[in-house]
C-alpha cells in the first residue's frame, strides 16, 4: 500500500482551474500532490478528515506590502490566517532594495509615509545586510517563511540607488544612468526577481514621501520607465505591476504603453466600484477590452472587498491624495496637528479645495466618516454612531470640513472614526467587475496601513459575499479567480491548481461557517518597537497548508512550521535556484 506524508479525505475539492468540484481525496508527499481523485488508495502519516468541507487551492495574493513584515511575521497575517499561501512584494514601486547604507533611514521613513508601516517597527526589526537587489534575495532566502514569496523590483529604490535621492525626484536619468538601471534590473531577474512594480500618479497619489512631496516614480520621466519595460521584452519574461489609474489620477495609457514596450503581462491598478464615481469601473473594463483587442496582456487588480477603515486622525493619511490635507498629515506631533485643525487659514483653504469625489477612492469622502468614539467630549459624544454628514445636518452646519476639524481639535485628534464599506456595496456591479476575464481580485495591501486597515481577509469576503450570500459566482469561478488565474498570469510553475504534481498549497474550510467579524477590528500589540496594529481574524478556516505542511489550524492556531519558499516566474529552474543558497558574483 502506498505511503504518503498526508492524505486529505472526503472533501469537496475545488481545484482552482474552474472545473467542476468533486468529492475526493488528495495525497501529499514531499510538499507535492502525489495523487488526487475520487478515492486515493494508500495511507498517510497524517490523515485529515475533510468530510463536509471545501478543499481548495491556496490563495495567491499578488498585491501586498509585506516586504518588511516577513521579518517578524513569516506567516504574513492577516493574509496567512485567511488562506493565502503565496504573496508578491515590491508593489507600487515601494520596497527595501536596492539600498545604499546612507539611504536606509530614508527608505524606512518612506515606507511609513507611503504604506503606513511603523518606522519604529522597521527600525527595530531590520538588520540591513543587503545593498543590491540580488543581496536582498539572498537575505530573504535566509529568512524563515510561512508563505511563498514572489519579488518584484520596486522602482523607487532602483531610481534612488542609481541616481541619488534628489536627482531621482528632479530630473530624467542620463543615458548612462538609464543603462545602469537596465543592468541592475537584468541582474535582479537573473537571480529570481519577477519583474518590477511602480506607481505613476503625478501629485495625486495617497503615497507621499516623508518630505510631503511625490515619490520619484510618480513624477519620473516616462522614457526611463519604458526603457525598463524594454528589459522584459529583451528577456521574454516577467510581469509589471502598475498603479496608474485611480479617480483623480487617470494614467492608464502609461500602463498600456508599458504593455506595448514590454510585451509582457501588466497588472493594472486599480479597478473599483465607487458610488461617488458611478462610471469609473465601466471605464476600467472598457480599457481592458481595448487592451485585449490590441493584443496586449493587461489585467486589472480589483479593490472590491467589503473592507472598512477604523482610524484616529493622528494615524490617518489616505487623504493625502488632496495636497491641502498634507499640511495636516505633516504638521508634526499631536499638539501640532490639533493646532493645524484650529488654524483659520488652513480651514479656509480646505473648504475651498474640498470635493468629495477627490476622497472617493481614498477611503471615502468626509461626509461618510462615522464617529465611533469621542472619548466623552461634548457635544460630540452624543453623536457617536453618526456620520459627519448626519452631524452637520443635526447641527445645521454648512461646512463638513469645518465640522470635522472641530471634532479633531476638540478631541485632541484622538477620536475614532469608521468608514464601513468605504467604496461600494453594490453587489451586481462588483460581480460584473469580478466576472470580467481580465480582472484579478485582490489589492489587499496586506502589511500596509496597519493602524486603520486589514486587507488580508479579501478572499474570505469574496467567497462569503459573491458565492454564499448573493450567488453571483460559483465556488469554482471564485477559486479560479483567487488562485488559478493569478498563477497563469504570473506564469507560476505547478502552483495555483490542485492537480497531481503541483505544490500542495491548500485551504480547507467550512463553507457555511466561513466568516470574520464585520466592522470590528481587534487591536494586536504585536509589532516590533512596541507598535500596534488592527487585525481581522477568520472563522470557519480549519487548515492552511503551504508546500504540504500545515501552518494554521482552526483559524489562527499556528503550528510553527515555516515551509514557505521563494519562487519565480521563469520556470522550475529558477524556483530550484531560489530554494537553495547561491553565490553572488563580485561587482
């Protein structure tokens, strides 16, 4: 009788390919699916009874910012709790390599102001034993991993590494610098990087440098960008992540030109359904159809989960998409921010500049902010549970910006606000976006915005909302979107579907019990440097398995196993090289 490491018996297998589900068994040996079918003969050292449960391919989350969190949380929770088994880092052009020693502190400050990863945590956790991007990859290979990791070269660090900080933010690259950047990208991809990530949003990005100015790629010379796209065409491999379109910053044509120049898949950000901009998602779907008609490989990540933000004005900075709000964000400490909130000139300019549409894709307009806690401060405490718009109406106030700043100032910027389903809960529109063949659910932003956001639950919410609650999609369709499609687009080797010979990345859950606590994050004081974050724990997830080893049972019970691997997009040989130490060539 055949012997296996693990046998999963009697579950409803949703293999991630889109094919019909079936009741059956999966046998695992050496981290790989050795057999799968209605009845697998043999015994396992471990047997998991999955009767009545869903057995699905692990979630592939291609838009995260776990670059730093991997160093203190190998399971990248929240995502790891919710069945994510593979992540991509280096998104939006942000990351930690390449990095010269003199820029280390600045990179950490940038990660705090762009993705709200606490500087104190970065300072406490990072050892900085790398300079070049290949050295970063070697560093990660020595780091215990609870998930599989795909690495994109983030273009902000690359520009700064080659050109210097001030030059990267003020001028195009010289011909010599451009060639050096191309050479560095080649070196990174030779060692296993999967391509590059960037954002191009001008002065209309929520991602702001610690000096209050745009990040280098948002204002970079486009020929520098396209020259890097040429590298992927030369190689005939790799992918590009491009944050080029959001309400108020419409640069989809830049992403399309990157697709033309590279000849490779471009992951466009972002497609969302927003009640304040009712045609935006239709415009994005039309763009994808036009790209396909032109023969371009363009896919768009969606931001369609029922996510919510809980925040204190001290911590919130997504409103940085409006330049006037940056004055508050960068005012200084708590006392300075309170003083800014009271400043008549600032209030006047905020009133004049404010347009709810500008904040529609940045968490939501001020009108929708719901006052959660006023900490006993009157008259605001009596309005807990009401939105800013409702409070304004009750008090007969005309200006929501002035009223909001009154609350901020009177509560010393420590009041709590809630933005439930800040984008849209229009089920039919969201389903239309998700069913489009060129969309990939995600944009979880896992690892970022930790004091007001927890995007790692996106897969759980999609299954609950689109499949169980609304019936807009089948389980087979949803799991294809969550694993099979991203694996195909990224050209992953033997991942994303449950078939014989594929990596045993598996999620087992109770369909009826699957869930999470809606509109109520927990506070976890578990970050380095004494920092805290908001977390969203799952319900109904019984096992998460990475490369054949169980990492979580019954939701958040961690086994301590760290079976994650570095993986690439260039075939099995690069995956093999990423799984063993390599010797870096001398510069």
